[in-house]
């Protein structure tokens, strides 16, 4: 039955959402750390300043502005 098949497929991946959130956190954390290591001239080239970077670095991992 189609309904049972879908249920079985869902039961095989109960933590898929959690794993996705952890992977996204790792990416966001790495990006924030990389921004913090850039020089002021490099930040100016991409339209940011040190204050923007510090504000972004202070955000908690669950505060993802892109919400992906």
C-alpha cells in the first residue's frame, strides 16, 4: 500500500531534520569565523565594516538571517 510505504520511508530517517540543522549550523559558524578573520580592507571590499562583523558574530547559532 502506498500509505504504508511512505510511512516506512519516513521511519528510516527520523533524524534527517536534526542532521540538516546541525550541518547548517556548522556552515553558519564557519562563515562567521571567516568574516572575523578578514582585514578591514577586505571587509570594505565586500561592503562591511568591523561593527557589522562583530554584530554578526554575537548572534546565536539559531539566529540565521537566511533561515535556510
